């Protein structure tokens, strides 16, 4: 599996002594997925389509030797959407410590840096509402350009503590929502973002993990009644496996303060959480369910700019793995947004090569 993650969320380890010269290594992965969604009871004014389909492709490439690392992720969709999601150059400072520069997924949370854009890697079709990507209607800046330091330290006999610290600039906010920062292209307003995430694994290389994350975002506004949002993020996450049963959950706390303009001084905050359970019936079938909820979301002025933000959701689904790393998923969800509730039935095919 490609750096920077394997399926457990841990950094890939190097074999042998670090001091010895290491042969350069190259890897690549190609992810493809196609989804069809049908919605019933879409609230008036929500702009949600009754029927929706999308085809996506993601290409990951990595190169590394005993001192340097390079990583790139390109993502495209059938409606002409394309982006260089990640582009990173790293210097290996120690066997388990790397300093990076480039474009990253922001470690303010769990889902995005665990599964990235590869739909095959995640069990369900839909990611939690609080962890939607910024350019897909998310309320957190999920991409940034800057520098990141990550690594791990042994804890006790078998455990490890992984750390990720990032500093850079994220995108701006307008009437359409958050936008991602661009490495190339038209210059966009940008201000600072800072993040820290600590993840404890009781057994190094195991699936169980417990995380803590903190973040501070300054988000410039364009053509709105304020000039900037100062956003503070804090939360915890957990991934626990017991035999064939797996639980994934996270809790987020956000504080949003508007500065400048007619809305200067307006502020609010809310909490959002999700808990997902998966049961691996056998190697082929995995039923799953997830509950999402929020508190204080109806009173935060920041969220009025995100009418499609999912304030609560109940979801059940079934995944069927088949062939050479392919999966078919069927999912039903009942969600609540600002305009009201609606039901959603979805189907998705996904794969990874090689």
C-alpha cells in the first residue's frame, strides 16, 4: 500500500537499517467508482436533485528512497471536475519522522486522512457530513498548502503514538461555500490554518486507534457580510475492532467567529458526532450502519452559509466484495438539513488496481 497510510491508518514502515542505502521504490494505485442516488422527499429550496449519478477516478503515485519521498494524488469526476488533491515532497529526518511541503489533506478529523478520495477503501458510499471535503460542501477546510511534520514513537511494549502537525494556508469562503486552495491557477484569497493530531495505537500496526485533533483556521470571505471567519476545531476519534465487528466514531467541537463587515462580532459554535458499526459477515459480505447528529447547529450563523450541511443522519447499508478488488454497495439514509428531512437510496461500484 502507498505511503502515507495503510488501511489501518498507520504510516508504512521501512525495513532494514535506515543508515543503509535503500533502493528507490515506486508505487501507484488507480481507484474507480460509479454511483447512482435517488432521493425522495427533497425539501423545497434545498437544490437537491431527485436523481444523481457520478463517475470518479483517482490516481495515486509514490516514490521514495532512503532519504526522500514524493507523493501525488489526482482526482477527476465525469462533470469536468478535476483537481490535484495532494502533491507532497518529503525529507526523512529519522526512521519514523518525515518533514513535508506541498498540498495536503488537513488532519482536522479522522475520515479524510484515513480514506482520502478512494471510495473502495471506505465501507459505505457516503462519508459523514461533518467530514465532507471542502469543495463538496464541507464546513471545514479539508485541504491546505504548506508544511507538515509527521512521525511515530513507540509507547510501552507494543504501542505507538503517531503525530501530525501542519501549518499553511487554506481556501476562501463565498456564497457557494468553501473552496480549496490551488497550487496552480488563478490566485485566491488565503489565510492561515494550523493543525495537530495525535493517534495512539495500542498495538503497532493494528487496527485499533484512538485520536485527538486540534485546529485553528482563518478563513477569508468573498462578497459576504464579513471579511473573515476565525474557526477553532477540537475533537476525538476512535477505531475499535472486536472479532468481526468494527466501530468507527468521532466527536467534533467547532467555534466560529465572524470579523469585519456588517456581521462583525457574530459568533456561534456547535458539536457534531458520528458512530459507524460494521460487521464482516465473511470475506464477501459486510453490513453496516451509521448514526450522525449535532447539537447547536441551528444557532450557528456560520452554518447558514451551508444549507446542505447534514445536521443528523441515520444510515444502513450492505457491501459485497467480489472479483479482483471490486465492491458493490447498496445504502439507504434518512438525513436532515436546514430545509428539512429527506430519504436517499444509493448504489455504488468501486475498485482499485492493482
